[in-house]
């Protein structure tokens, strides 16, 4: 790569990286674990297999939404 094409990369420090990881873990656990649990415990009018299917769908939709959001934050050099 020629010297005139070198792009500047935004680097973050250790403190910001550590804080970002903690926030990402807390949000991820909150959404994936507690969000799915809230769906399972509040859907009392349906049978167990339907609740499991809905909770699984919510889990994977939330997982891919978090992954997409993290990728957008990386692309914007925020994290």
C-alpha cells in the first residue's frame, strides 16, 4: 500500500476498551437472558412449547440485532 493511501485509524485506550466491553456484556446479558426470561414468564396463556419457540425466536432476533449494532459501532470507530 503506497504511503499516500494510508488511512488514519482511530485507536481507543485501555480504559475505554474495558468500559466498552463491560457495557456490551451488561447490555447483552440483560437483553438476551433477562429479556428472554421475561417473555417466558409473562406468556401464561400459551402452552410450554409455544413459549419455548417464542423465547428462542426472541433470543436469536435480539442476538443478531446486538451483533448488527456492534458491527455498526465498529464501522463508525466508536468502539
